[in-house]
C-alpha cells in the first residue's frame, strides 16, 4: 500500500464517521459494497477512480476531499510540481494531480488529469450537488458524456457542468488525453 492509499483509508473512515454513516448506509448511498468499503478502510485494497467517485458521491464530497485532508492555502504563491499530490488509478492508469488546493476565498481548486488512450472513467450523479466543474482539454481527444449529452472535445475546448448527472470521461484515439478541472465549490461561494 502506498502512503496515498493510507491517506485515502484514513480520510474515508474519518468522513464516514463525521457523517455518522455505518458501512451499510454508505454502501447503500454509494453503490459500493460494505466489504469493499471495509477493505479500503483497512488498507487491504487500493480503490479505483470509479470506486472513489461513487464513495465521494455517497459522502457528498468532491473527489479531492476524499483523496486528501483539507489543507490551508497560504505561504508561498509558488507551488512546485513536486509539492502537488498525485494519485494513480490502479485499474486504468489514470493519473490525477492536485495542482491547486481548495482556496476558501474563491471556492476553487485545480486538478490535472492524464487519461491513457482508450480508458474510460465513469462517475455517478453526486449525492450532494455541492460543486460545479470547468473542464479544459490540454491535449488529445476527450469524450465527455454528461447525463444524455455527449461532447467530443479537442485540445483547447472547454465545458462547464455540475455533478448532478452521471458523467463519463473517455480518452478517444491512440493518444492519452490531458485535461484540467477547475472545481468550483458552491458552499465556499455562498
């Protein structure tokens, strides 16, 4: 298990406890089995991006909030790449880098995703509609299915959407796709 897997296990147990959810309750809300949730919390299993998405949805938090403890933004205005948390999906090879942590003043955070060619990541409708996303494709071709809407996006294309419908990301073609997500938290903006 990696240090990040340990952090995910701790954070999942903490958020579940904070919301006073039993394994059964979170399983029902997220569609992830009690056994799998227990394995993740015990660090017996590395979760995939799809499983993490379903758990975040069931908890009503962003994927970023599930992957890491909230960190205070401050100090130096420069944040080196080596200081940015990175997580790799063990199933698809998808790499997620937390470029900018959640800024409480703006309610915004920035995430970079590198999705290998032909890989697809599916997320459910979130349990809580607490945030929106702005996606900007940097390289490759990305097919985003947002509910019934399908968008084929090329480098430079941008899309705004919420977490109120199921969403899928597919790196179409023979090249990986790299894109940025600017996550806009409503609760921080209210």
